[in-house]
C-alpha cells in the first residue's frame, strides 16, 4: 500500500470518532489572534512539518517527517537546514517509509529527535550544534516514537509511542528505553492505529494525547520518578495530534489534524476552536508557545490536490482572570 493510501485509510478511520460538545466560553480564556503563515514548505520534497522545538531567539526547529530532516525557521520565515537523518534502505513504517517525528531542545542547543524506521535505527537521535546526527536511544523496531520531551533537571527524555501505547523514558546519556507508563488509556484502537502521540512534561506530570481515543491524559511523576495512575483530562478532541501549554497553568492548545483546527482546552476539560483552515491550517500536527507567540505546524498530509505544508504564527493574549 502506498504512503498516501495508508494515510487515507487512517483519515477515513478518523471520521468514525465521536465529537463531544465543547463547553461554553470563559472570560478567563486566552485569546489567539492575528494568525499569519510565515513559511511554506515543499510537500513533494517530503517537507511535511511534524514537530517543533524553540530556540532562544524565537526561531523554530522543525522536523520534516518524510524528508527526515531538521530545519530552523525564523519568525520571519527564513528557513535554514540543520541536519538530515541517515537513509534507511528498506525501512518501512505504518505510514510508509521512515519518518522524523518528535523533537526536543536542551539549553546548550543539543537537539533530540525521534526517528521511526521499522528497523534497529528506530529511536532517539542526538544532534549537537554543528554536528551530525547520532543514535543514542535504541527502541524496538515495531515502535513508533512520536512526541518527545526533555526533563533536563533529571536528565530524562520521555517519548510517546503511538504504535505500542507506551510512554518510554530514556536517560540523555542513551541506551535502551524503559517502559515508564503503559495501559489501555495510551493504546491505539482497531479503528485508529495511532495511540499515544503528543507529549509534554508540565507541573510534575507527563501529559500525553491519545489520537485514537481523542483524549488528553495526565500521568503524575511520583517522588521516586515512577508513573502515577493515568488521568483523563479532556475528551472529544477529534484526532488530536500534538499540543502545548499556554503558560504555567493547565490550559492547552491542541492541534486537531483531521479537522484543520487549533483547539483551546481548559483545565476543566471543556474546549473551543480558536483557529481553522480559514486561518491557514492544513492538517496541523504540532503547537508551541513562547511568551505572546503561538507556533503551529501544518503538514498537509491528507490534502489534495494542493497541499500547503506551512508554519503559522499567531498572537496569544493570556487573560489573568
């Protein structure tokens, strides 16, 4: 089956999800305004932006899934190559060939990138400034490491595995990962083969989106660094991909890939749409927030005949109520 056929099958399955009603608007909601697409990418070259890590100057380090590359994009849209992950001949994944997925950045500028290949090259790759990619995390060949976050204080990387329904932990020094959290809440379903997807470390917990169940989950980090019980914090987030927190609280902006929406999710689990395809979203995959700026990647995985993979920036105003 071709890559587009596989993606189309997943898209068709996504339509079977039930959309739960969003709650009423709140006077305390952050507002997202002034959306603008600052960079367009080459779909034919595999420049399908998957995930974001932010540089101190506000530039975005972006993984291009099917080109298995990392590029740096300024807030003005200037794009510069950073690194290319190695070719893996014969590599096959549930979406076709090898793909680059999650990315995280350390304070010294080191980048960590998930690479999904269907082979022993599947895992976490490290890119030091000016250096070549080096594999440091060695995952099962049938894993699909997707969202990636770095807890730099503890020297730990956390990865959401969309295929095996697992949150893996890995020391930044590398090696084989440990299954940190498992269970039905993280797993894919028969209809939707992507479970645990986006991942963030926030306020003493690992937060994970489950695409198959349209849910946002919170897993407390216990004092001994083990996983607490999985809590469901929001549902009805149809085909949720990645997400980001708007600030120190638990309000989230989530990318709904099949609906071309950016959804604001309140701490009580209710949610509303703040950006749509009319603003430039085209299968949004990931979100980042820095101060008053929101970054949204669109991969255009399922768009025909004119896919528009892009990076969109918007302004966020955080109400203090």
